[in-house]
């Protein structure tokens, strides 16, 4: 993705809004919804992908229905802030499949991980993988009891 802000017009915003609501729309359905020919819509989609505005589409899977019923937000504070340590830690976390989101953050904490696993035993197994080979100041987990708002489409009319 580019570091520069990409210019989008009202039609691009409508395309992105409809795709946020339903990523399975065919090009024909999407073109009809935004009032374009299928070819014009395809060209806009290509440009949005090339500029990095539109990434790959993925399905929204109900993980709890598959037994992955525990979501934990893990906060990490470390004494290590070198580029080499951060790269090593990132590579370590990327190998742990329970981690679905991973952020370097500002404030009192250094990293935030969203972990999805099968119950408390699954979380403990994740935790043991996480801390192996790394020295942290503090690691704490916040256990989600219910997702009240999740994967909410962004209101692009604010642009």
C-alpha cells in the first residue's frame, strides 16, 4: 500500500461501501448498484486494487461455531525497543496461528494482540508459545465475553 493518500470520488466510495457490506457481490451486481457499466466498474476496481485501497476479499467465518470460542486481547509491555528486537518479535508472533491481529501501539503498552483459541487450555498453550524465548516486562490478557460490534464497515461518506 502507498504511504500517500489516494484520491477517491463518490462512485469509488459507493463501490467500497457496497463491498464492505457484501464482498461476495459479482462485478455485474456491483456495477448495477453503483450505476456503472460492468467494464467501467471493473476498471475502477482494478485502480482501487493497484493503489492499495482495496485489498484481497475474505469470508467472515464464525469461529465460535468451529469451537474457537475464546477471544483474548493481549497487551504486552517490553523493555526492548531496538529495531532488531521488534523484527524478531514480529517474526515470532507471525508463527503463532492463534494470533489474528497484531499491533504495535503507543501509550503505556507496546503491543496489542487479538488471539482466538479454543477455551482456556488453548489460551494457556498460546501463552507458553508467546513467552518462549522472549523477555517481557508485562503480559496481560483481557478476555472477551461478547463481541458487541465487530468488523463494522467504515462510513466512507466522511471522506
